[in-house]
C-alpha cells in the first residue's frame, strides 16, 4: 500500500518544452530501478508546465527517492531547462488503486 507521494511541477523555459518532455521521459529507467517507488508518472499539464507524480509505501521510500539520481538530475538541469526552480510538494495518499 502507498501512503506517501510527491507532486513535482516545473515550467519549461520558452523553447525548451520538448527538452523538458524528453528529460522527464528519460528518467523512467531510473524510477524503475527504485524498489520503493511504487508508481511513477511523468506528466504534461499544459504547453509549458510538466511534472512528476510518484508514490511510495513510506516516508523512508520517499526520502530515498528525493536523495536519488532522478532528483539529482532534476536539480542539475534546472537552470538550463526551467524558468523557475522545481516545485516539490510532499503529499499524503488518502486512497489508491494501483
């Protein structure tokens, strides 16, 4: 069962929209290698807003993810791809169907 999650949103710099989409898509294998990442989604919200929604069984799994390679890559690319820093919101999962 999942109880914790993250909702991360980013806004692409003008002209970087396809680069942001490609970057997020390329993170899928990294998420697949994380045993406590129960579900992981890269999403497009509108023409310039993208995000990641992922869920975990515990705070420990969420923290491991935040200290892992996806978060590191996200922060390393932030200045190049995003018009502002990523908005990272920890969330609690009230109910889920996986």
